[in-house]
C-alpha cells in the first residue's frame, strides 16, 4: 500500500491539476511531498521500532497513514493536499521499516533470503501496479468523486490491516542494545533540512524561472548535508547512536547497494512521472488508458522479482548490471517510439516490458543481497538506510526528470503533442544515460 501510493498519484495528477487548479509545480509537490517525509523520517521510524516494538510502531504508522489518506481524499485545495501528503509520508515512514526489521529478526540464512525476495516482489508489484490502479480508479469516477478514490481506497485497507495486525504482530519491544539507543534528533533535522532545500528548488525553480533563491537553496542543501556528515561522524566517535551507523555503511556490499538502489529508483520514478505527463497531457489519453498501458511493466516487474532466484547461480552476479543495461535500452526504445508524436505502436509495449524486467533485475537482487547477511542487531539501521535511499531515489527522480520534462515542454511550446513528444524524447535519453551509468559505475565499484 505504501509503495503503491508513491505511484498511484501519477496517473491522477492531470485530473487533480484540472479540478484543484494546481500548477505543474503543485503536482510535483503532491507527488514528491509524500516521498520527502517518507524518506527523511524512515531511519527514525526504524529506530523507534527498535526501541518501542516493531509491531506497535508499525500499527501506529498504519493508523497515521490511513487517517492522512482520508484527509487527502477530502482535500479541497492543492495546498491542503500537499500538507496531508507530507503527513501520509510520515505514517509510511513509521510503518514500512518495521516490515524489514521483523523479517531480519525472525528469519535467518536461506529463509531470510526467501522472505526478502518476497518482500522485494511485493514492493515491486505495488510500485508498478500503482499506475494501473490509479487509471482504473480515476476513470471509474465513483459517485462523481474523480481523483479522490486513489487516496480513499487506502482507508478500508488500512482499517483491515489494523485489525489483523493486532492479532498477528509482536507488539512488545525489540530488546537488546537497540532498545536503549537514543534518537538522533539533530541528525534528523540536518538531513531533513538538506533534503528539503534540495527538493524545493528542483520542483519550483522551473516555474519561477530559476530565481536567485533557488540557487542559494541548492548551495545550502550541499552545505547542510556536509554538516550532517560531519555531525554523524563526531557522534559515532563519541559512542553515540548516529542516524546512520558507520558499521552498517561498512558492511560488505552496502555502499554498492546504496548507489544501485538510488540509481534504479531515480530512473523508475522519473520514467513513470514523465511518461504519464506525456501520454495524458500530450497525447490526450484517458487515465484508464494511461494506467493500463503500464500493465506490461507491472506484470514483467512482478514476474522477474519472484523468479530471479530460480535462475542459474552463475548468472546472479551479473543480473544487476544487466538489469541496468536492459533498462537503458528499453527506456530509449520507448523514447524513440513516441518521438514522432504518435502512440508508439507495438514496439512501445516491448519497451515497457523491457523497462519492467530491467528495473526488477537492478533492484530485487540488490536489496536481497544487501540485507541477507546483516546482523540482527543492525536490522533496524540497515532497513531504515536502504528504505530511505529507495525513497530519496524516487524523490530525486520525480524532481529532476520531472523538471527536465516540464522545462523542455515550456521551451518548445506551440503544438502540444509534438512538444510533449520532444520533451519526453530528451527526458528518455537522460533516463537511459542514468541507467547506463548505473551499470558501468556498479561494476567499477564492485572491483574496488
């Protein structure tokens, strides 16, 4: 449900924009606002579960997420919707890290790897299926509610999860050293401020014609992130509990996993956001047609995520670089298919399927490999770190590639479908280059 909510709004964005008179920047903030609070608060959410009990914090997060979903569905303006999306992200940040932590504390060895594989598959399918669900719900226009069911659908699901969760989840504390660790509130403030100062100018700068404050904000983001890194290092040397524990970062393969997850999620979110704006805004597709167009991506994404562990062991070492390479080629194919301004034809669906397979291969083996060998006492920090990186990747993808698309669209103007196709063409090549860099740089980092 939390993964789906990152993407379900993509297809609903044009309808939200028309009904609430929202600008392109407003729509980016509706999508990115959820991810901002989700990503920034993720590690703190994991730490709270370590102190107060993973089951208890998970249910509290689900309750907050459900209440915020109801508020989003009833919002009467773009500003309200952006605020409630921030709250919704905070609920997800409390609930989701507990899932990974419970898996790591409950299973060991091959059983843990299988559980993490199942988790990756659910996450992947939820992300891809969000586009389809958004199209179906918006086009259905249930009782004349338009885009609102994309949020309201979470309410009955959330209530059901709360009822079942109280029966099946352990509600006590985690025990051990993790329970006594203090929360790193200064680190949280520094990280949150740096992410916000990076995101806001990326989202609003294009609409405001890149004023001086946007560049100052970007410089301030770099400065605050440097202060965050310095503070975390000093806190660790003093024996404190930094937001990101150095021993987790030093875990074999963790640095490479962080890089790969950041890259793949940036490409994933940027591709889906730009593609949605093109097919609905440029080609005039209905929300249902746009959503169903992503079915090949969702189906292949889910199938590969579930089955890759059954493939020959000799192939597993190259799956992630091959996934990045396949993603780069497939995104380029989609860009070429739309370049003439038409509907892309049959080759378009081959491109969609290739994107789904490539993203699954780049993401699922990386996440499973990074967490399969982490010690139980580091479960919360490792879970929070990788979940945070995944959300930051999506945030960067929407903000950067979304801004690239909108900026190119505005500069071209005149003929709508042609301009949109040209804007997506430029965006597709930028996405393909990012995926290619993920493949090449991943190999270099592994040799080092």
